[in-house]
C-alpha cells in the first residue's frame, strides 16, 4: 500500500500537494482538516481518505472522522490521533491509546512540526507529517508519502512548500 500522510490542512489542499500525492493509494489525514466537511469530501474525491478529527474541526468533521483510528495494514499496527505529543512527552490520552493498542506506528499532527523517529521505549515508529496548510506559525508546509510492505514502512519521502498565502 502506498500512503500519503498529511495533517493540519486548515482548509488548504493546494496543487503541489495534489501532485505529490497523485501516485498514492490512500491519504491519511491526522486532523485539523479545517474548511468543514465539504473540504474533507474534496480530498476524499481525489483519493480514498482515512482521517481523524482535530481540535480545530467542527461537529460536521467530528461526525465523520473519529478522535483516533486504529488500522492493521499488511501486518503493521497503526494508531492515529491528532494531539499526540512526541516521544518522551506524549499527551495523556495519546499515551493511554499507545498502552492500549501497542502500535508499530504512531501518527499524530497538531504541532505543525514534521518529525519522524523511532521511539525505542514503545518500540514504534513515531510520525508527525507537520502542517500542509498555511494557518499557524510554521515556515514550511510538509507532507509525507511511504509504502507499507510486509509489516514495514519503506521508501518514505518528504514534500515541502513554503508557507506563502
């Protein structure tokens, strides 16, 4: 499976991101869609979409996208939520979910900071794709794409665009 991963779009899904994500099989969105359900539906019309709601999302998004998703993909256990913290500093609800699901991969957004690292304490890959939108303090907009094959994340690529309005 070829996965595109975005977060914190806040109502913006520009052409550069569409081009980068064109070859993927599915887009995972780690919350803060912004723009309401019509915006989320426009991403889902582009590619199959799996997502979680974020703290800035309204009730329309929250009805369609849960606070967390647990997926098993080709032998890989994946947990996704919006507010997760980071290795050594997990948000309390995210920590409880990690304890409950024991994922191989933990995905979150919220910080607008791209970070991918191995969390040795929980024996899992931590992924935050940063922010794809223009709202926030970040300087660079980011997205990821990667393959999941035989229980492993492979061939991860980063996409960057300047945060210009």
